[in-house]
C-alpha cells in the first residue's frame, strides 16, 4: 500500500507529523487534536472518534487501508462523529491517557488505538484494531460505528455516566498513594527472581512469543551483575549472554544493514515485526556496550558499532538529529505496485544467490537460507513472507578467509538491497529519543574508544538546543519535522535529554552540557513535579485539553519518565553538590513504591535508580586538557568494566575549575586544572591520592 501524502479535503495536510499527513487524502474528515475539533463536537453535539497510531505501525496502515480509505466507512464516521487523528509519538500524553482507559476497560491495548469520547472529552468506549468485516471474534468497524451512533441517540444518559465514571477512575489513578517501604533491595531481588523464572534458557529473553527486547530488564541485570559475587554472577551471565546472543544472531537484528527490528513474533528471535524504531536502536546500543564491559566480547562490540553505523547511514537527518524510525512495509521488489511487511528485508533463495555470486552456497548456510524459504507458517499468518528467507546467523562467524567471504557476501547483499524500494521513513526528530541517542553515542565513544561518536553526540545536543529548545521560556518541544515543531515537550523529553547530557559531559563532551542539564532539570521540576504525592506527571499543568494528568508507572519499550528522572536527580546531586536533588530523587522513587513493591518487574529502570541510591557513590574528577591523550587514557580506564554507582566531572582550565569548586569546594585542593592529566577519586567522603596511571585508576575502582 502506498500511503498518499497530499491533502484533499480534511485538515491533516498541513500537520507537522508524517503520520497525520499519511491520512490527509482519506475521505474521512479528520481533524487534528485541538480546540477546533472539540468546538466542532460541542457545536454538533457529536461524540469524537479518536484514532491514535504512528507512522511505522503496521496494523495502523492495515486499518487505514481497510476502513479509513473506504468511502462507505468514511461516510459513517463523517455523519455521526467528529474524527480526530493523533500521532502517539508527537502526543504521548494523549496516547497515555486514552491507552489507560482502553487497558482498564478491555484488558489489553495497542495500536491503532480507537476511542470514542463525549464532546467534553470523556472516554466511553474503546478498543484497538477493528476489522472491516466480523473476524476473530470481533465485530466489524462499521457495525461498531452504527451501534455507537444509535447508543448516542437512544442511551445518552448512560454514555454520559460511563464517561464521568471513566474520568473519575483515571484521576484516582493519577493520585494514588500507598504505604512506603524503606529498602528497595528486596524489590530488586524479587524482580531478578521473576526474570529468572521467565527466562527462556533455549533462546534467551523472557517468556514466549512474541518477544520484545525491553532493554530496561537488561539494564537492571547488568547493575546487579556489577555488584554480584561469584555465587550469583554465573546465572546472571547466563541470562544476559543467552538473551544478547539470541537477539544479535536472530532475524530480529538486520543482519545485512545493522540495527534491530521492533520485536520477534516467534520465541527464537528469527521472524521479526519489521519496523525499526530509533528508541530501540539507541537503548540496545547501551545494553551491548554494558555487555562489552562485562565480558570484553568482540561480538557485542560489533553489534554496537553496526547499530550506530545504521543510525548514521539511514536515520541521520542532514541538519542534525536522528529520525524516528522506518516502516515495516515497503513495495515488493518484483511487484512494486504491491506493498508488504518485510518486503525490503526478505529474500528468495534465487535473489540471495544472485546477490552473493560464487559465495552463495557458503553464505546461505551461514544465514540460514533455504530453497523453499525459512519462515514458519505459524509466524506468518497472512502469508506475506511465503517462500522468502529472513537472514539470521545459523553458524558462528568463521575465522580467516571464510570470515572474509561472509563479510564480502554481506556487503554485496547490502548493495543489492539498496536497489529495492525502501520502507517509508518517519521524518520526525523526537526530543526524548534523540536524548537517548546522545547517551548511546557518548557511551560508545568511551567504551569502544571512538572519539567520532562523541562528536556525533555533541552534534545532536547542539541540534536539539538550536531547534527544539526555547531559551526564553526554558521549555523543550516534543519533536520537529521538516524544520517545524508542534507539541510542547513532555516529561520523558526532559528526562531522556537530561540523561543524555549527563552522559555527554561524563564522556568528555564539555561542561556546557552539564550546565544545560541542570537548567532543564530545574524547569522539569516546575512543569511536571507532583507536589502532593511526588513523581512526575507526563504532561504539564497548562494543557487544558487533558481531563487528567497521569504518571507512567511502567518501564516498557521506553522507560517511564519518573524512572529516568529519579536516576538523573541522584547523579546531578552528586555532580553538582545539590543535596536537595538527592532528596527529590528518593521522593520520586518513593512515589512509585506502590508499583515496585507489589510488581517490581513493572519498573526495572526505576530499580536501577534504587540501586544507585544504595551507594556508595564514587566521585571521579578528571583534570587536564580534554585533548590530552593521557587524560583520554585515564577516562578509558573508567569504562573497562561494569560500573558501580559513580559520577565523572571533567575540569579543564581555571574557569571550569572555579565553576566546579563553587559546588565542590574540595576541588580547590586538587592543584591547577591545566596541570598534567590527573584523576582525583573519592568514595563518598574518603579520597585517594591523585592518580595519573590508567592501570592504577582501574585497580582503584575494582569491586571489593
């Protein structure tokens, strides 16, 4: 399916979101979320049909093709409802609120999200994908529309009561309070035990199909491994290495072009759902970097490099920043007028052989290619991949000349694939996801010794500051597309960008990024902090179009804002000497105790903050010129192994020394900031003599 992007009659043609523009030629009279839509619903006294999706969502495109491009269905929508389209990536606050309603009333959620609201914006009915005809135990979308239209006319009082009850329950959820507990160590242990019980020992990951990467789980396990004694390290390594290997060697990873697809539809990581999202790439880079620190494994370093190379090649915007993602669907190479999921990535045996030439047989064994295709029917219920091969690593990477031949075959496959019609790319540059990208590039520059990646992180930070930040108000924008930005920033935008800026400073990017992180954190406190119960609302208080402000209490594909912010506060407290922020971080953790006490596996990223709060915290100050190779060697020594809770301050020159000394008076005792490269190391209040030798620094920070 080729989704048109030119407007015809509805109001989406001028939207900043590529997803909304994809629906501009629909016969549905769509309006964007906003007062114009709300006023129309009030004037006509009609319910709002709210459809939420995103540009790279496969089933969103299916429902669009089946229903929103169908004139009969559009006529029903236009006659009885006020249709409103929302890009969940542009307005996560609207998505979060209405997803909570659908999950509470149906027990499940997902996209496309379909919700019906009163003109007062109270939700009264919802679901996800509705088929065009009755199927899979679901009514047809047109039957749902007719039934709700009739109910609006004949049972209005009931609908109004349902809507009022839904609003009351959502508001109650936003302010729920539970009894506090004193120690999060037990919650960490319970979460790890749960993951161990869910661990798939054959393929890695947790539970059965479908399998999602969920990097927050792995982040927590690496934090626990950093502290683990010999008795517990073995099982943790088994979980981590089996899972990392399954993802890296399976079809969920793009074996030709690098990067990861969204998730695997099977338990063995072989058959992916093909969309590629920026937030998956950058979080998984950070996970594989921790694997390098834990094991020194060259394979994990290759995965991180490969994924960053994909970002630079295919998702980097010319003016700076990284695009949101790529679609699962594209035109079929042999039938360009037809679109299908995975068409860009899958191969017939003949196509594979043509691309690889003389090395086709050897490369075919390595990549698991079969003459009849290697996709099990159960993993492809629609039959779109019948007879095709999804490449995975069926054998270990060979050494010597054989390895060189596989590398050459992979290169030729990439060249051949570049001639195919590409999946559509979502051209939004999302602040939160680019904040995660800053973290990934900054950390990779240190762990893998690649200074160019630190420069990539700096470029991204500069782009965000220039294009998605208003210095006059101190506020971020959520996203930009083609030079335009729409929605204001949300809590996750601030939290993820602040985390990236801290990582960039700790990678030697410069003091300016730590200073900006402090400024953004101060603004985040004003906009999102809940003074009554602690934690961070997802949206600011000045949005009149939301009936309730919610807090995320689940670390899913993306971590919750409070989970990220809690760790930011603890790190900033240590970096800046702002002890009040340590207290605020502990309060943020306490705000979600009700969840991590009863269901710790819901918040693994928050438990990373809990681990940091347990301390002790190492404070390392690197003094000298950032361009000095000797200082670079000291910095590299800090990243050789998994890190216990620590912060890194870089001080170059008298101005930086003075700025840091105002927050940490003990820095004045460290000697001149332009002297020979030196590391000053303190553990809580106990400090070591100055260190200039990288090996000595590595020994000083070793556990035990």
